[in-house]
C-alpha cells in the first residue's frame, strides 16, 4: 500500500499522479504501520505537516482524511507518535525536536525532549546525540541542571557516529 501510495504521489512506475488516491493509500499504510514497517506513519505525518521534501499536499486533498474536530497538525502528531512507538528513529528525533522548539501541537517540554532524544540515540541517531549534548551543555532551568560531562559524552557518541557537527562540538569541549 505504501509503495503504491508513493508511486501515485510522485508519478513513479508510469502511474499518473493522483493526490487523492495517494493520500488514501498513504493514510491506510500509516494507520496499519507495524514494528517491521513503521516508516509509513512517519512519512504521512510529514505530509500532514507539509514537511515532505518532494511534495506538498493542499488542504482540499487532505480534508477528507482529517476527522471532525481535528486538524492537520493534530493528525500529524498522532502519526509521529505512532511511528515513534514503533521505534522509527527519525520519528523519535523529530518528536524530541518538537518538544524542544514547541512545534505545534507540541508544547515546550525539555524532559520529554531529552527522553525522545535518548531513545533515538539508543537507536544510533547521531543528530539526537548532538541535541542531547546541547541540552546538557546548558541545562533547562526548573527542569534539570547543566551537566558538561554528560554533554561531552553525548557529543562524543555523535562524533563516533560520524556527525561533523558533533566532531566540532568535541573540539569545543
């Protein structure tokens, strides 16, 4: 379902672009995502947030797929959280960033941000390591104190995973 949805979305496999059919297929794939195949929920969430790289879905195409009393952002959160629950690393990092920068509909929450970044780091995400390093370098007033040793450890993990910005941070530390 997911591959067919992407093909209809981008006009691959000699199929014509059909945004409504693509959205239907991608939503179906997102709602039936499993731990073996969690990424459809993440991709659909990005489409809802208008953060997909190659395509943007207009509101009139998405409207039939948004339940009453909901909106694009609330639906995107639901699917991001589903992908994160299914251990999709990019979703874990994206939610960590959402709590860090209070990306609607997520509120600012340093503790949840660090929790999601920690989960993503455990899955091997160097960007999450660097984000943790930044959190611990400064701390979060009223939530947790700064911890320069932990900040250096997190940057070291990101550097060991090959992230240039984390290597730069290690030079700083």
